[in-house]
C-alpha cells in the first residue's frame, strides 16, 4: 500500500517538473505555491461575482480605459509575444500584476473551459451591485493578495 502513495507522489512531482520548464523567461514576479493558491481563489471569487476581465484583448482594453484592478498573467504562454506588452501597460497604469505557472489553472479559476492568458480582477462588477457583505469579503481578499504581490515585487526589483 505504501508503494501506491509513493508512485502517486512521484507522478505528481513529474507533472510539476513538466510545468516548470515551460515557464516563460519573463515570468517575474512568479507566485509561490501559497500565493498562487490565494490568487486563484481570489480569481474564482471574482468570477462568481462577475468582477473579472478575461483574455489579453479584454484586459488591455480595460487598462487603457483606466479601470483599476489586479492583473494575473499565466507564465506558460507560447508564443510569449502574445502577453509581453501586458506587464508594461500594468506598470504604466500602476496596476499590480503577478504570474502564475499555469494557464489551465487560471482558466479553471476564472470559470472558463479554454486556457486563459491573463485576467484582470476588479473589486466592483461591470454591471449592477454586490451585497455589502460579499463586497467587503472580496475587497479584503483583494487587498491581502495585492499587498503580498507588492511585497514580492519590491523584493525582486
């Protein structure tokens, strides 16, 4: 029985190793396991409340229109030219951003079936209003993740 769990662990480690080499060289700051989990949880909650912009085109359009938020970019995009301009736009607009290792995980958290390059998490929905309790919960998660991302980015640069 012990060998089954060992083989499962080795298979899981191999999967993680396969994800890592496919990361783009510009994927910095890259979220660690804990921060990645929190970030994807925030993306999931934002998707439930329709506070999420998905895909490069929609994210770029929102940033250019002056919408504020938190940008999450997948690190395993190929070709990398598709998203190289997004971090520059984020820095110009003073929007925090972070890379996560997998576009598939990002799509799963964002409630889409297709792999997603990047998402923009906003604190207010595009249409309508949220309940006060839900708004505060989303805002607190948002603030916590953004503060960790800013801390990570400051230590990198």
